[in-house]
C-alpha cells in the first residue's frame, strides 16, 4: 500500500524494572489497513498499545501517528486516535447515552456536531435500543460495543483496539469483525490485538506476532503461514515396505516426527519446496512405491505455535 | 475534531433532524427551556455536566440531601419548642442559627470535600481517568470540573437550608452581616477543603496509601469542621462582638481571602500537574504560583508590620515563610531529574531567558535551588527592611538585633535540612525511583530526627 504510514513504531522499548515488556518493536501500518497484533498473555501487546495511545511513554524509541510523535506531540496524536482498552472504565449512575455524550463533550464536540456523532455511533454499534440503559447493567457484549462507540466518538482516523473480541459469543465476534472491516473500508487505520491468530486472520490485512516483548514476525496471514516455514508437515502413502520406508526416513537428518499409520506416513521435513522435491525424487530413486506425497496445509494455529515456539518457556 | 473532513467518515450520512424529533412533540415553552439548557450546557465543563446528571441519581447525594432537610426540620421544631414561649417576643435568631450552622457545616465541610476526593480518586481507580486523559480535556479542566461539581453540591446544600436561615433572621437578634459573613467563609472553607481533597486524591495510586490517605483526610476534615463550627458558634453567640466595625478586621479578612484564593488556585494547579501526562512540564507554572504566594505573603506582612508598628510581624513573616519553603522545597526536590524532550523544547532558549528562568525548570536540583533562593530573597528583604527601620528609628523597631539572629538561624536551618534531604534523594536515586511523596516523607523524618536528637540526649 502506498503513502506514509499512519502508525509507525520505531524501535519501541518499554521496561518495567527488570521486565522487558516491550523490546525493540518496529512496524508500520498504512492508511485503511487492519493490523492484527497477536501474542500470548504477557507478550507486551497492551503495553505497546498504551504507548501508542499516549497513556505511557517508551523507555527508548518512539511511535508516530500520522507523523506525530506520541512523546513530543501527544495532543495531536490524541485527536487522531481512538483507544479501546481491555478494561471498561465505567461510571456509576450513568446510562449509555449519557456516557457517550460525556465523552463526546470531553472530545470537544459541541451542539449539533455532538448530536450527530452520538446518533451515528449509537447506530453503528447498534446501541440505539440501549440508550437509556444504565451501564452498570450491561452485558459483556454490550459493554464492548459501548467501548468501541466511545473510542470512535470523535471520528479518529486511527483506532487502537485491545482485545475487542475477548469474552464475546461467536455471533458478536462476527458482528465485531464486520464493524472493524467496515471502519477500515471507510479509511480508518486499525490496530487490533488478540491472543488468537485465527480470530484475526479473516479481518486483518497484516498481522504481527509478538512474544516476550519481541516482534517475531510481520506480514500477511498467508506470508506468516508460508514464510515462517522451516518445518513442513508432509503426508505420504507408500503401498509396500512401509517399515523400511520409515527407517529410511529416520536415517535422514532433515526429517523428524515420523508417524506411521498403516500405509500412511506423516513426518515433518526441514526446508521449503526445493527440499521437498528433492526428497520425493530420492524416495522414488530408492524404489519406494510412492502413491501419495503432499504437503499438509499448516493451520494458522500451527503457524502461530511455530513462530512463537522458540521463546515459550 | 475536524468537521470538514466528515465526508470520509462513517458519520457522513447522518440525519440531524432525528435528534429534534422527540423534542418537537413537547410544548414550545418546554422546548425553549430545553434549548436554553442545551446551549448553556455546551459552554460548561463536560465533567460538571456529567456529574450534575450523576448526582441526581446518586444515592449518596440523595441521602445527604434528605438528611439535611430532615435535620433542618427537626431543629426548627426542636428549637422553637425550646424557645417556647419566648419565641414571640425574645430574639431567638442567634440560638436557632447555631443549630442550622452545625447542620450545614457537616455536609459542606466534610461530605463535599471528601466526595471531591473520592470522585477524582475513583476516576483513577476505575480507569476512567485514562480514558479522559486522552480526550481533548486538559488535566486542569478535569480538576476544575471536579471542583465545579463540588461547588454545585455546596450550593444545593446551601439553598436547601436557605429558608431556615432566612427564618433565623426573621426571629431577630442576629444581623444580616453576621449571617452573610458566616455563610461566605464557610463556602470559602468548603472550596478550599475541596481543592485539598483533590490534591490528596492525586498524591498516590497505590491502594494502601490511598486508603490511609482517605482516612487521614476524613479525620482532618472532621477536626476542621469541629473547630470551625465551634469558633463560629462562639462568634454567633457572642452578642458583644463588634469586630465588624473595625477596619483592621476587614483588612485581616482581605489578607486571608487573598491567601484562600491563591491557595485554592495553587491546589488546583498541583492536582492538575499531578495527573498530567508524564512528559508534560508539571513544574514551571507551579513555581510561578509559589512566587506569587511569597509576594502576597511578604506584601501583607510588611503592610501589617508598618501599620501596627509591631516587630512580631517580622517573626511571623519569616517563620511561616520558612515552613512554607521547607515544605515546597521538599516537594520540588521529588520531581524527576530528567526533562522530557517535550519540556526541553518549551524552555527559554536565549541566554537571558535561561539565566532568569532556569530555576523555574522542572527538576530536583532546580527545585532545591528555587526554594532556597526564594527564602534567601525573603531574608534579604527582611534584613534590609529591619535595618532601615532600626536606623530610621521606625516605631516597630526595638533597638535590638534579636530578630536578625532569628531570621538568619531559621533560614540556615531550612537550607541545611533541605540540603541533607536533597543529598539523600540524590543517593537514593542511584538505587531507584524516588517519588514526591517519598521525598516529603524523607524530609519530614529528617526534621523529626533533628528535633528528637537533643531531647534524646538531654533525657
Ligand atoms: N505497570 C506495569 N508494571 C510492571 N510490569 C508491567 C506493567 N504493565 C505490564 N507489565 C509487564 O509487562 C509485560 C507485558 O504486559 P502486557 O500487559 O503488555 O501483555 P499483554 O500482551 O497485553 O498480555 P495479555 O494478553 O495478558 O493482555 C508483562 O510481563 C507484565 O507483567
Ligand atoms: Mg493485554
């Protein structure tokens, strides 16, 4: 995608004492892009998003929103950015409309402009029917929508959503996904975090995988699936001499995890397509009766597990 | 928000007529009223609007209000019964006012400041403060909004008791000046205490400290309220009081008033600074305010010194200033030593600017210097004034130089104690973060040790 990045993380570091919550994270997000930020608990997602939302300052490095630094120009960044944290932030004795109205006022919207923003946000997040409902009595799903509504009340060009799908039922997840897509199609740039890659795969243009404060991979979901492949799961069927085939495989250095199931042999090979082609040729040259040879499509979970494997403790 | 770029926003297809639809079904009179409220509300601080709405639904407010009305009613009955049958001919205003005053003082001096404290503290605990801090609201607006809603509550409580207080005037025996004086100063005290409550709310976010502070605040508020009501009740009941005819009395009141105002402003500034973004300049304006306070104090005290020709004012002047600067210095020393690039950019760049304003820059070292320089300036002013008085034979002078010794000693104490405190802070900073609260506690501890030391050795 062309143009200047809307979100530009520049070697971001954030340490809490000895904890390196975020260390050396850099990536860019372009206008209209949905960027998924994926990592297990304690990976540093919230920490880096909070820095981006100008709630915290980095130990080293900087983050730019629309070219403005979160350290030096927090006011300009705030005007352009809506943040939906992973907590709710509620007031006693306030209903949904009053809540949104308050934040609209806080963002400096006046009169007609405020009423418009309010009715649009309530319409967009389907909160119309809940306008007079006290927010203490909202369900998780309603709260998430209200939160999303609050974060977009001032019509920001960038939205930072910290685990918006947490605790939602499948239907609400799909609705949320549609909302996010719709926002992106309207030109908003969105950074959304989750623990689960599959949850974001469909709606994200690109994802970044973070663990222990380090960014392990950035790219489209397909790239992550493919590009990170150092191990390839292969499924092969030989119609005779299966034990001999298995022991032949075992002797090779580039093959591991061999599972035999009747004629079916599954194993993983280190390397990419050329290595696989080479292996097949050798199998045939070794006179094994190969009836089937194929690469098993890696699931997203596999890819994710794989990418994060080295660092999990 | 830029309204011109809504074309790309999902809001662009809005239907503005929809909002007015439900309003138009009502009578035009009510519509006019609603419009007026709307228009007025647009200008108001959003926090004030929100908390006004909240208050109407809040149990705490409703309960306090009901209790207030109930207590007012009970006292009216009880008081009249006690005065009976003299209520028809003897002036019972003073007696009745005492009761109403106590009834009013408790919510206004305890409940309101404490709920201002809770309101800001809860904002930080519930995470709503973070949400607010990234809106267009400045931290000062947040604090003034909280203060505004405290004032709103005060006014509601006042108006609830207004008929009762008018009733005391009708009972005779009390003049309108006393009543207004009483209500006015109680209002001022309530505002000031509320600003203190707001500052206390921002001191710490640690849960255990927060609990301790809220207990301390509540106890403090109760003590203040107790002494306040006691002294004012004695003022009410003292029928001989003629202070209102005295010019000096009003001068003193004006002096106190200027300090109340400047302190209220300063407390708001402190609270706002405490909750502002970490890379903001939290200090320069505060230091300017400290200087204003110092100027006011020196001005009034010198004025009284000349007016009353009493040397005691010099002692009061320097003693209070020393305590003031010791405390301010202890707070300033707790500031972070590192300037954010954002702050650096806003500092004066010229040589002259740097020379004059360096001590206004945030930082622990500049804080120490700022306090000391101010105290020393004050000492020089006093010395010059005092010596001039002695030489010119001014009546306030006594012909001895005890005051000179006192002034020098006091200043030296502050410089030394703060210096040791600063040294400890510098050393501790090698190990980790030192907050303002910790710095103040260190300095407090130093003073306590310093005071206990001789006692310990004599004993
Ligand atoms: N205020 C803080 N003080 C100390 N450590 C912190 C603080 N905030 C975060 N951390 C630490 O930083 C690391 C990253 O935390 P962070 O909340 O960013 O993770 P996360 O990716 O959002 O995890 P989760 O999926 O559980 O929300 C954790 O080890 C956490 O303990
Ligand atoms: Mg998180």
